[in-house]
């Protein structure tokens, strides 16, 4: 036991070192969303509040990550410092996977999950980006650890879970739907409606975190909201020119609306109208959105590369990508989601406690079917693919002990989930 815990510490240390080495190898190269987060954080640090460059208050970006950056920038004004802190956080996520795997499956499975996550190329690269994914994964895994220890029936743990949930919502507002689905499952599964009392304490914790931000937005925008980009993203994913991913239509009626809140509301209205009038096409788009959600990890290569050009199409940039990047990022990714998918299916027969992870994944997919899909958005789910895949690797009897029908189903689903990545390369090179 002690030796395995010591080995886990060695893996953790190696994970931190590996990520820090990549950070200094990569250097500072801020693009797109990173610049938005950086500028928001700088405005907070300089006393201008949560505002854009002209000093106008905004709620376009969720607030948690810019405020997180502002705290770290206050401690030490260096992007390298931020990224090093994220490297530590990402490595702690590996330790959390060890704890979760040990609790649900076995110590061997937990250790395997930690090793896989620590060596996973996407996980090595992500801390070098000023993006919210690293912090979100860390808090999501803390949330899981908090809930699986089943002390949420007490007041303070329940409020603590609520505080973590509130932070997740302020990082990615779509978490609200995930939490609602998980809460309904917890109540219906146990058929113990006294758990509603626990839910009230969790809700209290959530409100302690998100209420000040919502009140701030009510004062500024005269609407109770968390972010003003939801409606825009909803419309981008649901319009006559939508392709399932992030594609702004050639005619943008939202660009003429100056007020963020009104633009947000109009985006939802336009998106709902499209779904109402073109329901069949919307259903078809749902499959495309799911495919984009599980497409390749090439976006990370574009983020860290100075060679990708905005003037070129995605296909043209993909053709310019060094083959080492394509292999190094996508082969490990395909292995993880393949074995992880089989793990999701096979472990359910042996461990009923994994079903909430299935619901988490289903809710995450449903959210992006409503909006749009992008490979970056699957990142918060990848630790769970690592976890489920590690359970299969560490206990091969799961696969051997399953009936033939279950094994065929598991393999078929694993093959299907790899198709978007494979199709992306086929389309790019024909």
C-alpha cells in the first residue's frame, strides 16, 4: 500500500516536471480565447472590473477563469507563472483520478488511470494554454471525489459540494444542466426524498457562489444571467448555414445589436425559430455536432503552432501540420476513447456506481447537440474515458467475463467513436 502511494507521488512529480518542461519549450503564444481571458484578467487587476478594453462592463465570458487568472497575476505578474500553476493543477487531477479509481474499482485501476492521464499528450499541452479546461477538469474531479465519499447528507459537506458546483457553473454555465440531471438521478435512484433536504444545502452552496455575479448582471444588463454568449452560441449551432461546429453565418443579424443581453436573447429566439421550422435538419445537425465533439485533437496543434494561418481553411492548415504532431496527438487520443468507450459499457455490468459517469457523458453530449460541437469541448470528459479504460486494462476479466453480445456492442461503439477523427484525415487528404 505504502509503495503504491509512493509510486503515485513519483508519477505526480514526473507529471508536473513534464508539463513545466513543455511550457518552457513551447514559450508564450496567446491566441483567440486566451487573449480574451488575459485582457479580462488584466482589467480586473488594474481595478477596471470585469470589462472589455474600452472599459465597458461585460458578461460575455463566464467570470470564474478570468478572476482565477487575476488572483494569480496579482501574486506574480507572469504568464509562465500562471501556466506552471496550471501544470500543478493538471497533475493533481491525475491524483484525483487515482483516488476515484481506487474508490470505485481498485487501487491498480486508479494508478493506471493516473499514469495514463499523466502521460496523455493533450493533458501535457493543455496547461500551457490560458484556457479554462484545466481548472474545470480539476474542480469537476474534486466534485466527483466529494460525492463518491457519500458524506453529502451532512450540512457542511453538502454546502461544500454546492460551492464547488457553483464554481463549475461560473467556469462553464452548461454545467447547470449536468447538475440537474445528476440530482434527479440521485433522488430517483435512492427513492429517498429526504435527500431533497441535502439538495437544498447543495443549492445554498451554489447560490453563495453565483448569486453575486447574477445580481451584478441584473444591475448592469437588467437581466438575471450568468453569461451573454449562450444565445449567440445557440444561434451559431442552430441556423440555416450551421454545419455542426463553430461557423458564423454569412449574414449576422446579431452583430447590429450593441446590448449584450439583448443580443443574447435574440440569439436564443432565432435558434428556437430555426429548430421549430427545420426540425428534421436540426436532428441531422445533432449527429454532426456529436461528430465534431469527438473529432481529433488537432486543435491543440493549431493552438501551440505558429504555422497555422487564419487566412487558410481548416483543411489547408491540417495539410500543413507536421505528421509528428498528428500522430503524437491523435494516436493516444484514439486509444483512450476506444478503450474508454469499451470501459463505459463493460464496467456498467460489474459496477452500478459508474452509472452517474454515463449520465455525465450523456448530459455533456446533449448540451453540445443543443449548441455546437468542437473537439476542445470534449476535454472535460477525457479523464473519465481514461478512468473507464483503465478499469478494463487493470481488470481484463471484465471484458472476458462479459457475454458475447455485450463485447460486440462495446467494440462497435468504440469503433464508431473513432470515426470522426479518422474521417477528418480522410476528407483532408482526398
